[in-house]
C-alpha cells in the first residue's frame, strides 16, 4: 500500500500499518523521514522563490517611481 505522509492517515492506512512487522515498520519510518526531507526542501525552495519575486517587484517599483 502506498501511504501519502503529507496528509492525515485514513482508517484503512492505520489498519495496514498496525499489521506490519518490525522490519516493515522501520522501512516505512525511513520512507516517511525521506518524505519529510523532501517536503522541507520544497518549502524552503518556495520561500526563496517568493522572496526573490518580492525583491524583483520592489526593484521594479523603485525604477518606475524614479521615472
């Protein structure tokens, strides 16, 4: 079963997880940790892009107000 760690778990996913053995749980934990890293990286990238856009718009505004 493919679990989307970015949303709240469904009852079906919870039942599935409860049925896993220790080795499978550890693998799922590693997959979850990797997904957290990807989500954190994506969030930082969006933040940088938004800040860059804000800086560019501010610069354009300054240039236009100087005309």
